[in-house]
C-alpha cells in the first residue's frame, strides 16, 4: 500500500537554528514528492516538489528538501528558522503516470513546527 | 491572479441534512480536487474533476458526490449528513492536463469548515 510517514508530531527549534522535518514514503516506482504548509484556519500552501534530477530541491520561503532514494526519504530543511515558520507541515506523494491517480496526493499526518524566539 | 475560492467558510448542519459546498478554481486551471481534513484521519482524497468529468475517486461512500461545470467551478454535495462528516473540506485546483496530471502542484482554497450536530 502507498503511504507517507512523518515520524514526528512536533518539531521544536529556536529561531535562527536550522530545522529539519522528516518524511519517508512507501510507493511503488519513482514518485513525485511534495511539501505543503498549513497555517491556522487556512488551506495548504505549496512549498516545493521533487520530480527528477538534483536530489536537493529549493522551494519557497528559503525551504529546501533532500530526496534520498535509497532511504525513501524526502526531508524538509531550512538553514535558519523564523518564528513565522511556525505552522503545520505536510509531506505528500503522487504516483507517477501509469497509475490512475490523477489529482490525488497521499499525505502524511503532518508535523507541527514550533519556532521559539 | 485570484486564488482558489471556497464558499461558504463555515457551515453548521444537523444530522440527516444535506449540504453543498462550492469551489472556484484559479483561472485557467481545469482540474479540481476535493479533500477532507480531520484531526483523526488527516487529509483524505475525495475526488478529482477535469473538464467536467470525474477522473478519480477516493474511498468515500456514495453520500459524497461532486460535479464540475463548464467554467471549471466545482461543487461537492454530502447527503444524509452524519456526525463523522464534521471536517474541513478543502478544494484544490491545478494545471493538470494529461501530460502534467501527476506532478502539477495543487493550489488549495481556505476550506469550508462543516460542523454536523
């Protein structure tokens, strides 16, 4: 079965420190991978995606993610956290073409990032 | 460019009633997906429409239905509401034509918060 795991319910980090939000996936074949962020009472905002190529993907607001095929991971990172980064982060996977999964993302359970001043 | 618009933002309904939620996608986007978000189950895919056709469907009972109009606007309907239907319903649009159906980022609206009493 296809799945996405975010092993940490919450990540706490001090402002200015680097942050990592972890994600592992279990999908047959080579998937497309995404990170989204959700602020309170809002929808999800797209941060970045991995399709193919360079394993380090750069996205919005200074975020980046590292794809590791052998570990089936796609961890979200930022060199220096801001208090305004505090939000709920979701990792998601989309199976590649060939499967009947258009428009469907499989989401992890989400990780709450708390950045303290 | 205007984002995805969902109306209404909040709804309170009674068990057994039915409800219709509306979504206007980003101009030019022809794919509209619907997701249910709950604290217990997380984000779950309901269905996806493209050019007025349901292209994909999640594992929800037949009480959940949707449609898409020629201007790409979409509605979803839930009949015979149950307490467990209380959730945030998110609509997302994307530029997901046949070639990019699997790797186009989803652009989410702010959701409709449905409470069933």
